[in-house]
C-alpha cells in the first residue's frame, strides 16, 4: 500500500480530531455525573502549590554539651532540624542566631540560594570554621523542611537511592585503629607498636576483615613514612588524615613514598577545600563531614567532584544521630561510596529516633520524609539543662619535652 505524504497528514489530522472528540465526550460525561466543581477540584488538587508561599519564621538554637541543635520553623507549621558541631558551642549558638537575620522571611525551598547568601554574606568570615559549620546545620534543617513539605526522604530529592544499604564502621568486621601525637621521627620502639597493632588486628579479623588507620594528622611526615612502609599496602583499607591541611606539597611528598591509599577531607570545608587534593592526585578516598563541610548541599557537590576523579566517599562522622542521618541521606544517593563512619550513643538515642536501621555492619534507610528522624525536644532540653556539664577545649596537646604538637 502506497501512501503520499498528503494522505498521511490528512489521516493524522482525522485521528487527532477523533481523539479530541473522545476526550471532550468523556469530560462532558464527567461534568454531568459530578459537576464542573468536581472536575475543577480534581484539577486544583493535581497542581497544588506547596512551595511558593512557605516562609521561614524562626530559628531556635538548643545548646547541647559540645554542640548546638537548631530548629527552623515555617509559617506552614513544618519545622526542620540541624546540628552544629566542631566549634565552640556558645559562639556557634550566637552566630546561628545572628544568621537568622538573613533567613527571616526567606522561602526554605530555595536551599542553594540561601546557602550562597549565607556563605557570601561576609567576606572576612567566608570559608571559616564557625561560618561553615553553622551553615551546615542550617542547610540540614532546610533539606529536612523540603523533604517533609513534599513527603519524601532527602535522598529522593537528591536524585534517589543508588544503593540498597550503606556499609558502616565500626562493626564486627570493620575497625579503625589510630594514633595520638608523635615525635617528628621515631625509633623502632615507637614505630613497632603501631605495626603490631595492625598485624594483631588482621590476625583477629582474617583476610575478609576491614582495617583502617587514622593518623589524626598527629604522625609527622617522617614518622608516618616509617610506620606506613612497615605495613603491607593491602593490610589497610586506607590511611586517614596523613598530614595537617595547609600545604599540598607535604601530601605530594607523602604520596610519593607511601603505597597505602590516602583518605582525607574531614577538616577541609566545601568544594574549594577538597578540589586541590583531587587535582594534585594525593587523595584516594574523600572523607567529607556533613556537619563541617557545608551541609548536605556541599557534601553532594563534593561527591560529584570526587566521582569525576573516581574517588569514592568514606564520610567522616562524629555527629549525633541527627547529623549522621543527614550524612546517610547523601550517602544513599551518590554513586561511589566505600564505607561510612557511624557510632552509636545511648545518650543521643534518648531523644533522637532515626527511621534507618543498622544490622551486620550495614544501615538500611527508612522512607520517612525529610531527614527521617524524630526529635523528642523536651528530653533534649532536659538533658541539655544539666548544670554539671562544662564545655572543655580539646587541646592543646604536648610532647614529652613540653612542645606543642598537632592533633
């Protein structure tokens, strides 16, 4: 059967006319049965506006021991929670309250806009620990609000889950060893205990076990080279924090002499802090901390940068279940994830109830909206009011000759 283009065009037009007639007939029948009001109500429900009119109306800080929890409230009755950690809590609390001047009346669904606004608002504080850690907590709370607004987990907003479960440590089969401050170089009596620690742990876990070693930036370069070269590269999953951030040339020197994979990034904030390591080829596993690096927004961007260099994430996380859950939401939605730090706490379990579950060294995410964690605020406030708790600085640390050392 031969058809000209003119005949095909005519047939297509007739088909469209028939389809429109059928649709109009169906619509007319619906109107007769339920009335125009019913049809219009269904249409209005389908395009309900959940985002354009929501506004931030309050930021409530709760200083809790060495951190600050924040609650951001909106005019729609939806609240989001975040956590600020790693900086002096009394100062962080005041800074978060001050930042509310820029948040008041803002639409919380404009997460990226708000992040840029806060980060670029004060040129002399940009990139500093206090500013970025406070932004991290605010960012978590905004993602929590938007997830609750749309009734989906944050991981869904980030593109959806890329894995069924998240591998975590410590577990029965995955442990991390570590070091405190050491001298600039060591003798066999100082080096060998760390080597023995690795070997005895390997003997206990067997070849299927996972061992990580955290140098904590506390092993100076010469000492680290001595230790690392006495350990076979495949004994360790990675060597964490090999050097103090600040001079990329130190990392290059270490990378040239050590064959164990390097993991770093917990103390390097935002994409601008991580990028130099990737460009210099001195990092194998990237360790952003959701509470230190700029929140969910920056952690997701760091994951994308790392993906371009085929570097997986092994997120650092010493947050409570709140900040940890925010980090899990990102980890559930990125393509390259090695393992995630995750410590349980009876204290935080008293008022933070996450929807995820942990079993056999893996976390399975729940489907609760937002961050997916219930906060029992009254219990949080009751514990936070303990008059016996006094915040103490973690340092300085000293060597046996009285000199100050890194940690």
